[in-house]
C-alpha cells in the first residue's frame, strides 16, 4: 500500500513568484495536514484539512493557502515567495480528525527561493 | 504556554552503547505523545504513540516511556543505522476541541561503528 506521496520533490523559485505543492494521502485517510520545516527545527503547522474543510491554521501569513479535493488529495499554495519561505514542506495524513491520531508523513518537497 | 523541549540536542554513541533521549512537556490537555524518526531530507517516520503516564511501547531496539511531565526514548545496543533525528510531538486539545501537534526541536543521534 502506498504511503503519503508529495510532488514535486524539489523546486527552485524566485522571490515574488508563487508555488503549488501537491499531496496524496494514504488510501482511506481523510485528514491532511501541511507543515513547514526549516533545517534544524521541528515541523511548524500550517494547515489541516478534513473532508475538504479547513479545520486548523497555524501562524502563517495569508500568502499561504490550501485546499482539499473530493479524493482527499491536497494542494498548498504560496504566493509572493520570500527568501524565508525556503524550507522542507511536509504533508501528513491521518485517518480522522477526532481522537488521538498518529500522522504519517510524506517525503516532503524541498523549496528553495532565490 | 504549551511547550515541548527535547534533550540533548545532539548525541553521539558508540555502537552497542545504550542511552536515552528525553522529551519534557508543559501543556494543558495532553491527548497523546508521539515519537518520530527523521532521516536527512526526508519526512518524519512514525515510531510510537503514548497516551497515559506509565505506558511503555517497544519496537526493535527502541522503547518509549511516558510520565506526567516527560517521555523517554531508550535505545538499547544501537547500530549505525539508528543514526537520525528523533522528534517528539505532543497532541493537545484546543478550545473547540480541535487537536494540534506541538513539536520539539529534535535530538540528532549519531552512532559510530
């Protein structure tokens, strides 16, 4: 059974551009969360989606947005890229929203902003 | 303020030299504590979930324990392939009963052959 998949693996963008990152959860998982991880830090929570609705949002500017599709896959969009947006972007899926749910992470998308 | 602290920041062991990593937390409404392993440039790999004080879980050379204030990840007779960053995350319940994860900064473990 396939795990969480993310695309692209690596991405290089210029300041001011926008980027779209994609994530497919584990089959049967309905919740997708997005995290930003800067080198040497733990993941920072950006968004959580469940059943196509936003269920949580971290302390990130409005340049960051996301959505979830009927097949539970998800996109993270970042507009007006800044150098500080360079990071590993992780997608995690879990079965549900309520209760204690371990999250399973994808391999991440390495974004470099120049 | 909810906080998760991991120690040490980095640890280097000789193969076969057992040790423990610490994750201390100050949170309200603890729902669960998770341990993950992360290799460079990759996503975290789920290891354990602990729900209540006194609980223990084991997987190969790893054993996780939980008290009311902290969790330990014990590594018995480590091998070089155990080298990675080990992350601890705590799940808390917000107002409105939404769950969120609070992450520590991780412990970077290196095991020399």
